[in-house]
C-alpha cells in the first residue's frame, strides 16, 4: 500500500487499511552513519532509508548490510601456533 505517514506517496509493506503496522506506527529517520548512502531519500518529514524502516537497528552490531557507502571489512584468519617438534618431523622427510 501507499504510505500515508512519513514517506507519503511511496509504496510501503507496512501500510495497512488501519495505518502503519510497523513498531511505533511509522518509519524512523536515518542515523548519522547512514549519511552518504545511496538509499537515503529526502521527504517532507525528514530523511529516511528507502529499504529499511528503522536504520538504527541495522547499525547496532556493526555496518549496515544495505549500506552502499560502507565497505565490508574481511578479517583474515590468524595463523595458529605451530608446534616446532611436529613441524620439524613434517618437513624432515623431504
């Protein structure tokens, strides 16, 4: 249905005939970490994410998975400690 609360005129999955069914009755504005994202849209009522109704929850445990401006960080696995005695036995047969 078409949103009648914060993002007026846009298609919204949470809109019902009784109004917005999302937690609190409307979408939440973006947080500071969302600045620079391509999914941020300006409406009369403020700046909102075009894909998610509550952006603060997406940033709670790190980067938002929908963010177009934040690069995902891949951590390399640290090499495990090697027992020198076993290592010498493995390399000794060559």
